[in-house]
């Protein structure tokens, strides 16, 4: 490989690296209302006596909340609203793509739908 080509390639790679780091997205900071709403949703799941279903297996509210928190830590930079939290952290399995479900007194429903209702009630109060 000619020396000039190697030098040019090094410059290109360096320039690409510097431009990607210089213009990297800044971390998203959530406003206080968003943080409070997400905390509320997690608390509701934790303290519920409902059964949560993920990939066909049943979990307690505490176990479901812990899983949602793990996903929240992973997706936190993308979560700008409580709706983002529900969509990214509490709606479906990343592995199987299957929706999470919750068993309520009214039957089994998607966790996304249930949490969206809880969020609407929270906002009314």
C-alpha cells in the first residue's frame, strides 16, 4: 500500500472520529415532572398485587418494576417523557418482540395500555 494512501486513510479515520465525538448527542436531561411521573409509574407497578406477564412467564409487581428499571437505565438517554418510558421500558420484550401484559381484575391487558391509563389518572390529580 503506498505511503500516501496510508497517511490519507489515517487522516480520514481521525477526522471521522473527531467529528462524531464533537457532534455527539448531549445527554438528555429530564424535567422534574417527567422524573416524578416515571417514579410514580414504577411505584404503582412495584406496589400492585397484580401479575405481570413477560414472554409467557408470570412475575410479581416488584419483579416487573425491577425489570422496567433495568430497561430504563439502558434507555434513559432516549426517555424524554413518561410516554417514552412506557414505550421503551414497559411495553414489549426486546428479545421476542412480544408485548408485556398485566392480569387485572378486568382480565389480561397490554401493560402499555394499563400504564397509559395509570398515567392519565396521575395527570388528572
